C-alpha cells in the first residue's frame, strides 16, 4: 500500500488519549491538503484544531476499549493500561492521568516527534486521518508521496506493536490490503497465546463466548467486549427515541439492521448489511458475536447527504 508520509509531533497534555487515539501536529500543515475522503474526493476544509493545530488520528486496524464514548466507558482495568501502553510506545515519559484516569494532567515531554503514513480521512463528519503511526524519525522527506508500506515496515508501527501487546482488538476495513491484514492477525494470534490482558482466560474477552448486555453498568464495569459492538450497545441503551422495551431481542431485531453498515464475513465469503446476522441472543441478558473480530471486514458507512 502506498501512502503520504507526514512528519510532526504527538501531543497529549490536557487531552484524553486512549489505546487507539492520539493527537498529532504536522510540521507542515499544507500536507493535509494532499489527503482525500475514502471515496477519493478532495478534503476542502481545514481538519486541524484552531486551538493548537493538532488533528485527531484514527489509528488503522486497532480498536481499544472505550474510555470516553459519549460519556460511557468500558472497564478501565484494561482500558487504562492500553492508554498507558501506546503513550509509552510513542515515547512519552512520566505520564500522569487525572482522577478519572482519562485526562493527561502532566508529562515530562509533550510534543514527542514522530510521523504517520496516511492517504485519506474517515467520515468527513469526524475528519480524522486514517494512519499508521511511528515514533521517532524517518530518513524519507516530509510530505513524500507514494511511500510503500510493506510488512517489515508495518512491524515497526505503533499499530502493530499495540496488536502484539494484547491490549487492542483488530478492526479491519476493506481499504486494508490482505498482506497487512494477515500480519496483524498473526500478531493477534501471538498475543492470544500469551493469555494476557484482553485474552486472559478468566478476566478477559467474552465477545464470542457470551456477555451480559441488558444493563449498561455491566458493559461499563465488568464485561470485556469488542468495542465496535460496545458502541452500538451504548447507543441503544442511550437512545431516548426508543419507546419499546429495551430487550436484547429488540436490540438485535430492531436496532441493528437499519444502521447501514456493510460487513464481509471472510471465512464464509458472505457480505451483509444486517448486523443482526452476526449476533446471537443467548438468553434474556446475554449476547454473543458469532464470529471473531478478525474474521470480519467492515466497509466504512457513507455519510448521509
């Protein structure tokens, strides 16, 4: 895959990074004009923060437990370690979080140097560069086009190292080439074999075995589940427009199909836009995802006009 290389600095002081999200300031702001939307249209608006010139990155192919999704979070016993791991990999020293465990209140070296490989932004509503993230320096010139990302270079990325850590889930989109996806999956399998963090036998992931989902408190404090599914459940529980009883059967039957997502189930070569096809209602309080996250390939929903 070929990308644009953009050099800059990562910034966290006073911000709320998490295990798959950090803010980045380009050395040359003009390079952002080279990006397009996922469907190839030029980016016409300024995607940087007016306050400090940073952008929020969407770090490609990894999905960490949520620490602040619309006021909701997943269990901080694993969400916080994911945040601290990525900040350590980027080179931040002596990071201190506030009482909530989310906002950075002190760090020795805010503005650490690094670079990203990117081509486009995600949904224009968010305008986040979809990026492979690297700490340190590159011998290539800033703003260079057509930088080829192969597996050896991928293994140097923060994305790959986070997958190796066992603190993030895979989330694959159709824009990711198969050789890079396979490398990520191999890293994931290695992390699973260690049975640490998300993959701890007793205290880790229950996405495919079954998890309590009828109460949002269970999802916030206890259950370790695929964040993409957590976000949908959090939206369901918070949706004040839903007047019918919020049972898990209603979540599956009425809330999943109309959302417009498209996903390919790679082991069976089947593509569907009805996410209810992916989910089993085990009982009145328990759901399970029928396929492992790495078996799914998502297609980015197009923004409504």
